[in-house]
C-alpha cells in the first residue's frame, strides 16, 4: 500500500510541475505578445483614441492573466510543499528519510519566488514600455 501512496504522490508532483510550466509559459508569452502589439500601436495611439483604448484593453488582460498566474504559482508552491512533506513523513516512517535532503524544500520555495518574479518583471515591462515610448 505504501508503494501505491508513493506513486500517487509522485504523480501529483509531476502534474503540479506540468501545471506550473503551463502557467509560466502562457504568462510570459502573453506578456511578450502584449509588448509587441502595444509597441506596434504606439504611433497610431498618438492620434487615434481607439488605438489607445485597445492598448489599455491589452494591459487589462495582461494584468488579469498575470494575477491568475501568480495565484496559480502560489497554490502550486503550497501543493508541492504539502506533497513533499507527505513524502518526507513516509520516508521517515520507512527509515529512508536520510536519502532526501530537506534543504530541497527551501530551494523549491526560492525557485517559485523566481518564477513569480519573472512573471511580474515581464508583465511590468510589457505594460510600461509602450506607454513610455508613446
């Protein structure tokens, strides 16, 4: 039974990783697309208010998606910690905990914080650069 629980937890960790990758890549891709679209509309937005409105719509979309991604990554971080703590408990019960370095937990936290920082930085750049150029 322990082996089945172990397999279930590790498969949940793999699913968690896939979800995080989707969140991160979709956010960065949207940020870069928004940067490109809004940068391309800068010249037209100087004389056409509808172009400026479209730029703000893209910024609104970018902000909403980035907020969703950040919350998703925070939940992914929390889920990963819970799953790994479950594995650590199982390893301790089975006397094999010495094979898992618990400092990895803080490494995972740092990694998630860096992912969130990348999302925020690309989002901020995609938001302000076109308006600075304008």
